[in-house]
């Protein structure tokens, strides 16, 4: 299977996991503690720490906006 496709799928899954964890009440640090090793070190298709942090920043802003509207 295409490695680039698999990486995009991992990033998409990460986005969903961040949103789900944030909606369950975890802080940004809590989400990072929960997911960082799983996505950066724990798979055949790892993502970089920089990619992880970028996605976390983007998705956590959405979580914060959702919390305000809730």
C-alpha cells in the first residue's frame, strides 16, 4: 500500500482522536500525553513530532471553539 496514503490516513485518525479526547474533557497537555507516543513512536507509519504538534494545535483550537459553543 502507498506509504504517503497511509501517512495521510494516520494524520486523519490523529485529528479524530484529538477531537474525541478534547470533547471528553482532556486538556491539550493531557491529549499530548495520551497520544504522542502512539503516533510518533508506536506505528509502522510514524509521523514526526513537528507534524503531531501542528495537528494538535489545529485541532485543539477546534475543541476550544466547540467548548465555548457547548
